[in-house]
């Protein structure tokens, strides 16, 4: 029975592959907008952690500290 479900995205790798394909279809301007939005979300959660007295990382995981 064909229900139109794409079972290729039912796995972790399949979903990740689909996300990469969808991102590649976006224009450069759309990609920049999404990256800016992700930065705003990260800043929001950092502010919430700081307000609760929790540690906040000042650099991205996996990147060397600059300065």
C-alpha cells in the first residue's frame, strides 16, 4: 500500500541527508538569514543560562579560543 511516506528519512542518517539537501536548495541570502536566526537563538539561551547563574561558554564547542 503506497501512502506517500518517505521512509528514507526514518533513520538518523536519512534525516540528516534530507536536511543537507534542503539547505543546499536555499539561496545564499536565505542561508545567511537562517544562520543569523540560529545565532539569535543561541544568544537567547546563553542569556537565560547566565540569568540563572549557570556557566555560559564564551566560544563555540570544537573551535579554538581566539585571543
